[in-house]
C-alpha cells in the first residue's frame, strides 16, 4: 500500500485550505490518540474491508491470527461479527481444513446448529427430439408418430434418462434412419393416400433386404424383374377370354330360355286378339290362307293352353312367334279341320319361343283338344302318344297314321314337337280323334265351358 499523502495529514488538500484549512473546506477527523502511534494510520487502512475482495455470505475463508487494532473499540467482537455475517460455521472438510499456519489462535465460540430441510430435487423429464417441420416429409413423420403412439414406445430419436443415484442422466440416441431421396419420399407419400399418411414399411423398390435404400437404377431393375412374364400374361389373357365367353353364354341362355318366351307369348297373344277381332267384325274366311296367316285357335284345357294356329311351319314366321303351324306345303300338306276326312297335323315348340307344346306328354287318352275357327268348334279326344321318333318319319301325319291305333280313314288331329327337352334330336307325336263339331251359333262346347 502507498504512503499516506501529506496533504491529508496536514489538513490542506490540493493547495486549497478552505475555510478551516482542510481540503474542500472540511474539518479534520478528531479521534483522540488515533494517530499518535507511528504507523497506526496505515494499520487502520489495511484493516478496512475491501468490497472487491470480500467473500460472499456462507463462504468465509480461513484468516490468519490477528491482533486487535488500536482503532477497534473495546466492545467489538470479531467472532460475533463473523457469526452474524456468515452464519453458523461449518466443520471444514479434509480439502478445506486450515493449515498449521492458518489455524486460529483462539477457539471460536460454539453456536447451535440449525438443520435446514433440503428441497426435493425434481426428476428430469425425458427429452423428446421433434424433427423440424418439412412439407415434403411431414407425411412420413406423421406416420412414424402414429406408429410410435400405437406401439407405446418413444421415438427413435428420444432417450430415457437414468435416475440411479450412482450415474448421471446420459442420452442414448438411436442411429439415424437411412437417407431417402426426395423422389422416394414423394412416392411413399402418394402410396400413403395423397401425402396425408404413408405406409410403415418401404416398398421393395425403395429398400433392399438389409433395409438400405436402393439407387434409382437398382429400383428400376428390380421393378423390371417383378414384371410378369409372357407366360403369365398369356394365362391372364386366356382366363379373361374364358370369362368373357362364359358371360356371353350365360346371356345367350337367358335370352333363349326367358326372353324368347316373353316375346313369343306377347306376339301370340297379339295374333289371337287380332284374329278374334276379325271374327267379331264378320270378316269372311277366304278359304285359302297365306303362309304365316292365322286362321284358328287351339285349346288344350288340361294344360291351360290357348295358342293361334297359322298356315305353314316356317320357323321364323310362325313357330318362333309363339304360334302353332299347320302342315300345308308339298308332301307335308294335311287336311283342314272342316274336312270330312283327313288328318289335321300341327307343329309347335316344346321349349323356348312360347313353348306351347312343352307339356303335351302329360295328356292322357280322353283329354279334350279343341280347334276353334270362325264358323265352328272342333272337339277331339286324345287317343295315343308316340314318345319318340326320328324327324324323318313323316308317316305320322298321313291321313291314317301308322302306330296311332287308327284302322281306317277318319277325322284326326296330330300334334308334333321336339324331344327330349331343349334338343331337336327326336320328335314326340300325340294323336286325337274328332268327337264333336259344334257351330259357333250354339255356343262353346262343354270342354271349354267346364
């Protein structure tokens, strides 16, 4: 420390004695006997505390033994002052134990210890690292968060702190995920539903068996390898062809078994209504009918069949329209119902196109068969049936058909149709014999009234 300036001791400062001969007009300190001893002033200055080097409360440093200064009053107790300022003195540890030179000469006054409860240390919460937002990878990260929440495990980038007293919390981050290019992320977002969600597992074109991402060339090569071969494509084409053919066949069967009946029955009903209107109007019978022209109605009461009879057995003009055709051409020409003798032969479909003769095999001998014309009703009784015969057997429609049981000329009726059902391999024949001719003026016969 530097020596005391003489102007402080003499009471004059900086050449200005002031009003009383001191610096800045102040009076000198009047401490009796303060500076009488030599070096007392320097000792007093050194004894003052330096605010820059004072220790903080609770951190009292070890001080060497000191002698009371002459400036200290008799009532000053340094130990009590230290206790009030620093608190209860703590027992020094081994590292902080004072050395022999620093040991105090006097024992400190004992002070009762006050136990202060320690505040509980809060447990550190696990730190979860949230990736920065990115427009291109937000869908992938959202999928990762959803999967993590479903599995109940923390994200791969988080760590769990260790709470054991012996170890400190240390993060254990997981390895970073493999790098994926922008194109791979966009494809993953598209597969996940337009960028809102992504699939959890990468596609084979994006990653290999080890999990590492594939390059663009490798991904294209793997995609080409996964394309079906020529054999697979051929089998698919054949399968599709079979399916198409099956659908077409199903439609054709539906048309034949259902739609043709609907259309033929509608046409037959229209022809029957038109024929009855002509009869009601008194339109005369010309005697000769054109092919396809209707001229009579056939009634089979047991089968609940009422079908018009047209001239000829043309398939498109007569049979496919739901009507019954009269054999009237060439060697197959047969008699009309009003003939005095002969065989009135007709043909009709057993299946499809109205199928008027489908159940003629159920007729029994004696069942009535009625032919209605403009002038009269002709009533026949079923006589016999031929279940099966070749189509070439035209003798069944002769005036006296062989195998019918008729022995001589008479007035007969013959019904012909295909058999078995849904085929045209053979013909089924039903014969009947006329038992009554009733004019229309006398009304309907009993077979149609009952």
